[in-house]
């Protein structure tokens, strides 16, 4: 007996694997600082928890429509209008059990065998494997460090073929934190206007985590002519510290939203009714804490970037958003660790760092572009400082 061919095409999420390895070392009594997890260390705000408790007490504990309660769809429409200037009606909204299933439902509902999906690299680890699960072909396009890891118009143009079904744009990005400006999106939109068969999936999960006054834009807002073929995806996981509640959402063309709803009706059914009521409160309730949390994340980003750039052989660009940095360790390839291991790639680098100094980070090749590694700075300042000191010591120890 063996898994299906579709399952054999994919691998377990490497970011989850790093967290598991760090946990296992901790269980053995090692002093490990885990910087692998992609979730805010803040708690879910109290008003959101209260809304969930109220939903339980009011008996809102039954099946709902598979793609979301009307109240949440209305809150999502209001959010898209308020924050992104986008007009959607409830029939254009899909709600699912997290941002990840929203993306998967969209791909599963639209991809035919051999359809290509353009994915700028470095990419969030799940995109290529989700495409493979749907019998599609991921077309990973390497971006350049000197372009801030953003896909350029000419790189996009060169990747499009008659088989291209989707291009995925993730801004701010996991893993690099890079964000697209209005002008960057304008340039991509100009290319896409010439290719009417290509749909655009934007993953705006980190919208509320942008620093230094960098303004967030999403492509359907920048070029309204692309609205009919754009799926604007978002969720409450990162902005509202609700990763465990499992609510994501998207706005898009009605034919696709209907197909995604069909998909959900035969697979997950509705996302948790209680979480949906909590998400209504997240989107409709007070938003001022977002600014406060953003200021904390910005201070951590500045600390980490500065300390990593003081480490021998690392080069860490300053990202515009999210809670990740993506330093290059190219200058350290070929160096030897204290135990005599020659570092041939970024996986060797992160393995040796974990073994020698007890700092868990994720290798860049897992995100499709190395030699580099990803640090999640969604953790307290003391741990970050200690981890960066250890990284500095590790880099200095290489010969
Ligand atoms: C870019 C990106 N998109 C989507 C998701 C998925 O979010 P959720 O936890 O809501 O499924 C993540 C989570 O790490 C992410 O980084």
C-alpha cells in the first residue's frame, strides 16, 4: 500500500519540520531559541475572545453555510471597501478554515492538468505543493536580491505562456518581508493586461504589518481592469493574532467563488462557527491595537537587521513588512564549522547553527532561493537579542 501519486508529489511543510526539530531538542533539555514559527507571539485581543464566548453562550454552535456566515461575509465586504477601496458583494466572498485552505480551494476549483502557476521565489512554502496537489505545474521564477526580492515586469512577461492560469503575488512576502509599492504593482498590471487568460491570486495576509510609512496596495485596487480576474486573499491569522482560530477569506469573481464554495461543501464544510463570530468582531471591532503591535514589530525588525548585519559574512536587507528577515549567507558557503563540517548549502548552515548554538531558523532553499535563511522575529526582544548574539558567534567561529 502507498500514498496516491498526488501525495507523492509533495513534501511536509519544512517550516513546520523546523519547529518540530526545535521542540524535540528542547525536550532533550537543550537550550534552543526557535525562530522558525510564522505566528505572532501576541495573544488574540480580548474583545475578539469575548465575541467567541458570546457566540458559544448564544448557541451559535451549529453548521453554517460552507463558505461563511452572512455576517462575516458582510464584514469582509466592509473591510475590502474600507481598507482597499474594493467593492465586493457577499456572493463574491469565500470564507474558509484559514488562509491556506482559501488558496487551496481556489487552485483546486480552477486548475486543470498541466495548467501553469507562476510563483515568484523565494515563495511561501505551500504554494508549489498546493499547485502540484491540484495537478498543476508550478513555474517558480527567481527574483533578485538587488530588486528587493520583488518580481519585475520583464521577469513576469518572460514566465507567461499560453498555459499560464495564475500568477501568485504575496505582499508583504513570507519569507522575505518584501512588499510591492503601487508603482511595482502598476508595472506588473501593465504586463497582465496583455495576457487576458492569466488570473491573479494576491496573498495579502501580512497587509497590516508594513513599516516606515510604506503604504499597502493590492493589485485589483491599482488596476481595476484586473478586478474580474483577481482573487484577493486575506485572513485574520496574522493581523489579529488568530492563527489557531482558522479563518481566512477572499473576494473574487462569482463563478470562482461559487466553485470554491462547492469545493468546501464536499470537503471541509463550514469553518468553525465560533471562530467566524470572533472574526466578525476582529474585522468590525476596534483596530487601534494594530498600530501598537506594528510599532513593536518594527522595533524588533530594526534590532534583528542591525545585529545580523554585524555578523561576519551575512547580508540582511531591511524588509518593508511581515515579521520575517531573509539574510543571505552566500559569503559563508565553503567555510568550515568547529566540528569540521564544510558548509555546502544553506541547509548545512541552519543545521550547524542549530547544533552548535541552539538557534532554529529555516533554510532559504526551502523557500526556493538560497543560500539564505529566514528568521521570524515574532518573538520577544530578549530572545531575539540572544539568538542574534549566538548567530554572530556562530558566523565568527567559521573558518
Ligand atoms: C503568505 C502566507 N499566506 C497564507 C498563510 C496561511 O495562513 P493561515 O494560517 O490563515 O492558514 C500564511 C501562514 O503562514 C502565510 O505566511
